[in-house]
């Protein structure tokens, strides 16, 4: 199976802020089947963005890998995003 180029993140832990290592990513809300429409978000020149569906604040952390998150359980595994 091919890897997803765009990282996917979810909000299952219910935290208000998720730090990630990517400017462009997908927010899926909670993991399926409780997800919201999968929305592509692009921070552009900013270092944070709010998901318009679940209101989670995503903040860029340059020290993280593009598929990593803090808390780590918010990074959706590639097999789950397929």
C-alpha cells in the first residue's frame, strides 16, 4: 500500500490543541465512524490553524516529523486513514 503524502490527524483524546509537524494536513475529527468530513487544512505562512468542523487548534512544531503529533495518539496511523 502506498503511503499517504498528506498527514492525517484526529481528535479522539479531546484536547483543545494538537501540535503537529506539518503545514498541510487532514483533520478527520474523531476516528471513523465518528469522524467529521475529512478536511484539508493549510496553515500557509501561519503557525496555527483552527479546524472549521471540530474547532481543534492545530499548532506547528518544527521539531516534529510531518506525520507526528503531540499528543502522539492524535496522529492517525496510515492503515486507519486508508
